[in-house]
């Protein structure tokens, strides 16, 4: 709470078998801090773990009770040490709805009893971040999560891709390599094609790849490939540029580098995905080795082995952007 600005809005929801709004959505500058801390001190652990209704109540606080502002950074920080009755797929669908509302879920599992697949589904599908915490980590985790909102440029914007004549956007998912490994669907049903982006942050690149198809063209001539535009939830332009392409005789070599980058991102995403088995990941790694991509295969083997040793997948997700 000490890291909140007076203009920030905050709410606190507790959940066990039932859900209880501990602190209704309020402007921090209008709250008596001692009363807020007393309300938190009164929270008692016990009962079940109704994460689903806890999250829905938190979303209602953000959507219905917080002021409507396009530039607002909307985050739910989930702390849980238990398992709910729903599976990861149900939570992935729920988190996708949150993503549509511009809400990111920072999902943290505490202790050994929580369901890591649920934590990952919630974070990845909402454009948030998963975490695996010990009791000693919680204070620092909360401070960092609240403090780093100052570096967010835009909360869950959209990338629009408008191909030029002779080019098409493929519907293969876009693969993020930075600032975290993530896979996002490319919506080609409308015009332009769109990709939902996670939070845009200062201080580093946001690297993703998506696939386009093009007609054969003469080498050595630069062509306009596509117009790119990043827009906020109201459709206002945050940034725009034009992509150019030049066909060359060595294009096959350059394409192989892009394929390796996408394979690394997809493999890491699959390791984090509870619906993807270890056997499927290892088969994909074997195919990379067959193609001679030994460095990429070794990197993924290390990530998979680390995930197995940790008894979960969370640490891969946390450290992925820093390790690669």
C-alpha cells in the first residue's frame, strides 16, 4: 500500500468458500491508511479456495466501480495457496474475457498445494505474469508489482496489420520472445488483421514474430509489406510504421533464423502450457535437432529439465525473458 499514489484506485477481495470485499474500490488518497491496514489484518485463512468467484468479484470492482479511463493500468494481483474446482481450460477462458476488458492478472501461487496450471492459464491468457512464491517473497513481489506500473505505456493494446497488395497475413499464432514468452492468436477474420498485445512497458524491446505470405517478386527491389498500427482500447493510435521487404537470393537463410526464433518461443510457451505434454515438447525438440538447430534444442531441453526439477512450470515463465 505504501507504493500507491494518491490518484491510484485499489480494492481488496478475500476468498475462501465465499468471497468478501475487504476494501471496496476506492481512491487511495481518500482512504485512511490505518483503517485499510486494520481491515487487512482482520482477514482470516480458512475454508475452501473459490478462486473463480474471487476473480470475478475483483473484475467487477475494476469494471463497474473504478473510474473509466482508457489510459488506466488495470491489474488484478492474485495470491493463492490452494486449488479450485475448475480446470486450467476454464480459467484460460475466464482470463481471455479479462483480457478483452483490458485487465491483466498477475497470478502468484504460494506454497506447495496450489495448481500451477491454473496460475499459468490465468496469467498467460490475460497478458499478465505468473509467479511461484515462498512466504519470504510475498512482500517484495507485491512492492515490485505495484511499483512497476509507472513503466507501463499502454495496458493490453492491439496491433493492427494491414498487408499491402500481393501479401497476406497468415493465421498462425504470433510468438512473443520478449519481454516474456507468450503465444497470441492472429485474428485474420477482419481487415486489418489484429493481435492482442500484453502490457507495453518502458525499458526494453517487445519482440514478436508473425507470418505473412507473399507472391514471387523480383530480387533487389524494396516493396511495402504492411502497415502496422498499435492502438489503445478506444482505437486511438499509439504508434505506427510501414514494414518493407526486399527479396534476396539468401532469403532462405534469413527465413531459417526467423523459424528458429519462432520455434524457441513456441517451445517455451508449450513448456508453460499444461495442455501440452512433455512427450509433445520432446518430439518438437527432436525435430529441431534433426534440422541442425542444436543450440535451440539444447536451450529448450534445459528449460524443460528445469521445469521438471522445480515440480512445476512457473519459474520458466518468470525467468524466460532474462535467460534468452
